[in-house]
C-alpha cells in the first residue's frame, strides 16, 4: 500500500503498479516507466518484475529534516564543472552529506513495510535491485541513464536502507553534477526516487539490452538485441562482448521469424551473486558456453515482439514515434524472460535525415592494428592515448583518440575531448557506444586487445566506414566526407533503383531516396562473409590443404553443419538487404563468380577447372544445373527460400545471370523448383539478366519463362562488340554508347514492352553520361539501377529529361 507522511500526507513510497508514465515528477522516469509497463502491458504478456518506489517527496523530506539544501547549494551554485579538481571536491562533499545523514523514521518505516510485502509466504525477504531514478530522467529530450547508481542483490532490511542512502548520495556523483550543469538542470530541483525491484535470477541465465531501432544507422524497422551470461550490468557497462541479434520488425509482427543477423560474442565473464557479504562478483564463463548463443532464436523473437509492443505503447502515449532502449533478463530458475527497464532512445531517433553524410577511406596497404565492432560510419585520425583510468585526464589533449579497456560515465569528461574511442570490451549497446553516438565521435568497441596492440602516442586512423567491422590503421590516413542533400526529390516515371553489394551498408543506403534495389550481388557475401567455396563445405574430404581445412573448421564452428553455415550466412546477407528496402523490390542476382574467382575461395582450387577465358566459360546459369555444381546452387536456393518463407521478405526477386538460351532458363527454373522455389508460388517472380546478344534476339522466348529483364550493359557491350573488357589492348573500344550497343538495348526494351515484361538496366553509364540516360528514358526503360553516389543526381537528371519529353 502507498505510505504517506504523517503531517503533509505526501506519499513517501508507492508500488510500481500505482504509478504510470505521467508520474515522472514524483518517481522519476525509470520508475514511472516500470509502473506504466506493469499497468498497461502485463495484460499483453510483457513480464516486468514488481516492486516499489520512494517518491520525490521522500527525497525532499530527507533534505528538509537534515537541513541539507543550504550546504548543497553552497557547494554547487557557482561550481565550474569543467574544473575537474573543483568538480571532484564538490561531488565528494555533497555525497558525504547524504551518506552521513539519517533517513527520517517514517521514510525508513515506509521502505521496510513495502519491502516486507515482497516477502514469500514463508516470510523470506527477497533479493532486490535498488535503482536510482532522477525526476528529470528519461525525458524524450534528455537521458540521465547511468548518471546515478544501481545496487544489485540487496537482501535484508539493514542492507536495503544502506543501499537507499547510497542511491541518494549518487545524485551527486561527479558525472551527474556535470551532466545536469551541461543540460541546464537546477541541481536542487532534480529530486531522486529509488526503485526497489525483485531480482531476476539472470545470474543463473543471461541478460542484456535491446533497442527498437538500429543504433548505428537509425533504421527504425529493426530490433537490436544484445545478450551475455549473468546479470546485465556487464553488458550495460561494456565489460563483455555480447551476442548480437538483429530482427526485422514489420514481418515479425506478421508472424514470421525474421532474424536478419546473429553475431556470437565472446561473453568471457558473467556477473553472479557473491558470498560473504559481497553482493555481486564476476566469474569466467566456460569455453563451451562462450561458443554458443546465450538465447535461443525463439527467445530472441519473444523479446523483439515485446520491444515492438513497448515502442508502440510509448509512441501512442507521446503521439510520435518513440524508439526504445530496453533492459531485459532471463530467470535461470523459471526460464522466464523479463523486462527490467525501458526508456526512450535519445540519439538516433533525433537525427535529421535532410543530409546524408558519407565517409570515404582507401586504406591501401596500411597496417591494420586491431578490429572490432564499428559504431556509426565515421572516420577519425589522431594521436592514440592508451589510458587505464579516467583520472589520467591530464594526459589527454583535445582531438586525441582514447584507447581503453571499457568506459563508464566516469570517462565522460575525457570523451568530451576525444575525436574517437577504441575499447577492448563491449558491444553496440555498451556505454562507450552510446556516448560516442551522443557526442558524434568515432568508436570501435570489443577489439579484445586494442590496449595491447596500440601504443600510446601512435598516430592512428580509426575507420567505421567499411561495414560492421571497425578497423584501426597505423598512421594518419587521408579520408574524405561527402554530403548529399535529401530534400523533396521529384517523382519520376522511370524507377531509380540502387545497386548493393555489402549487406552491412544496406541500412545506411536505405536512407537514400530510391525505388528499391536493382542489383544485389551475392558475390560480396560469399567472398567476404562466408569465404569458403560451397562445394568445400559439402565435400570437405576433397580439400587437400590442411591449413585451409582448419580455417574452414574454425569458420563453421557453432553451426549444425558446414552446409548450414553457408545457408545461414547467405540468408542473413540476403535478408538484411531485403529488409532495408522492404517493401520495395530487391532484385537479387544469383552468384556470378567465374571459375578463377571461385578458385580463390577457401577450398575452391579442388573444385574449379582452369579456363583460358573464364569470362566466357563456366559461369552463371550453366553452373546451376551442372552435375558438378547443382548441389552448391541448391544452397543458394535454400537461403532464398528461408528469406522469403521463414522471414516473410517476399520483396526479393531472384535473377539468373548469363543465361545463354531459353532452354538453359528452363533447366535453371527446374533446379529452383526442386528446392521449393516455384515461379508464381507465394508471389515469386524470377528475372533474367539481358547481357548476351542471344538474350536480345530471343527476348520473346525468354519472356515466356521469366518475369523481367535487367540489362547488364558491361557484358552486353563486350559481347556485342566482340572485345574483352579486361584487356587493356582494346579498352578504348569499350563504349556502352556505341550505336550498335544502343541498337541492341533499344531492341531489348521494345521486345520486353511487347511481351508485357519489365526491363531495367544496371550499370554506371546512365550516371556518367546524361545523353545515355536520355536515350534510355526516351526508349521507355522501366528502371535504372545505379551506384549509391549517383542516385540523387540521376533522379534529378531523369526528372528533367521526362519533363522535357512531356
């Protein structure tokens, strides 16, 4: 029951279930949010541990009864928070005032009475988490997260009261004082509420953090989930490298299982209950547990559904989209999942998309010192400062790059000066990652041994513009930044599509105004993520090289089979591109490696012939039905079927490359059908590349078998003009604008139109040559697929051309 002050009748303690999000002024953002979820979302299946909160009135009574307002004001009113010595002295003095004070008797009684109501039927008092909740915390435009303290595994009345005193004192940590001053909050107007919440026994299972938005790109249709063993504090603090799982929200809510990517973290330590008066301690995790995911796929999907429910509820409350930052835990005794906290995300959700900023770096032969998880997509260079303790701030100059094991809020004065940060530990939801996003600095987390490999005083460049993996290079490398205005762009009859190779760039590229993906290449996924020849996974006994066999074994460890490794990674890459542009079409070209390129994959030499001219040899469609390769093609089909059927990403349109004859098309379609990909079923369309003269001449026959065409201007040019585009001797003759090539393209467009089939082009020529773009538009091409940097300019040019033709 709520407990009141005998004189003023102000509430001192309230159950979580008695408050909602409107009670931030009384119980702070953290506790108000817990009450809101218990009251509004428990009926929807979202589990939140119960408990109670002290109120702002209780805190103010504490100050009155001990005459603390005046001495606190004297300490803080003229404080220069940039003066580190003065800040530390004032903070210590303020905390001592609170630590040495006496809790008013009625407040102590109220806390203990509420605590006893949490006891078991046998009268056993539970272990609780004691969390600070400032009354200005978790507002839509200010996040006080981590500024005050949390105390875990508190059991017993005396221990609870002591933890409450420490919470009150943490309102005046150095970082909290600095943060309030920086954000214009009056120190004595911000009160502190304490949340006392039943502990979830995640020390026997796992816990973590999830965001209902992609934290790196601001892509709003994904849930990013991180998980590690033990209590969740290690994930929040960045003390471990957690598992990471990315889940697509739109088709999740349609009942599908759209896990776009999974990354196994090292999870080397876990926080558990301590003994002999120690509340919590860390212990090493056995290697076998480190090498498997902390959560099952079903558990990940359940948490992601809860994230969607929580985001939807808070968005409805605010009347605006409200991505959420959520802490969760799994109880190792009951196996149940719980939500521990939820607050509005305050970085990516406030980013303006009027300008698309891109960093470009060509590392060439620069030495890579270390790699980890890229936070954002920026690049920074400067002097490395390897620092173990935030007290070493005097060694740190503005613009230096911080190299440390991990950070917490005590590091924020240094991070304000830094142009970048590299940590040994942590994942995409750790403190260093969150603060780097807030401050707009480059960050790489979870390097493992960055503090050992990078020397203090080294000139280094840290790069996050190369995908999910961030790299630290030796030396100050030149880089550039480009900006593209994304305003109200004209709508064109001709679809402007984008070409994508790297799935890790897809969420960023989705911010570019386009009508979908005209060419998604599997070769990048296979070469850079899978790295192994598919037949080496299906027939490992044929790989003679022992070192390559070991590399393959390391890559496939943790998967149910080597073949499943291939399907899983390929499906994840496909799905990430499809999700980024959903529900817009994504034309995904089946693998089009030549034999010499396939041979360079791990184990590939055992399966590939030596061809004099691989460009005209065993490539594209001819591989897919060949007895020597059809099992490998079946893996591609399995991956695509998983993306469409299990994940619900039916916007993917497969495309067959280098299909020489209509009869060859029949054989490929039969192979696809044998793997469950039947043209016409579940809305499946299949396109074919138009890159051979035979595709143009026999266009009507191909149109009977396929739903659309994509002109590959490079191959069509070389085969129409009879030249090798890789040969420098005839390079000057290569020209997509040659009248003969244009005649072939015109004929292809006319034939496709006559047959009622869509036809587009993928290649650089329309963006390089405005006259070529005009030719395509005049001929009535349906779509033009471009490299990302050419999309906006080409859309504007196409709009001008269409207007002139109107």
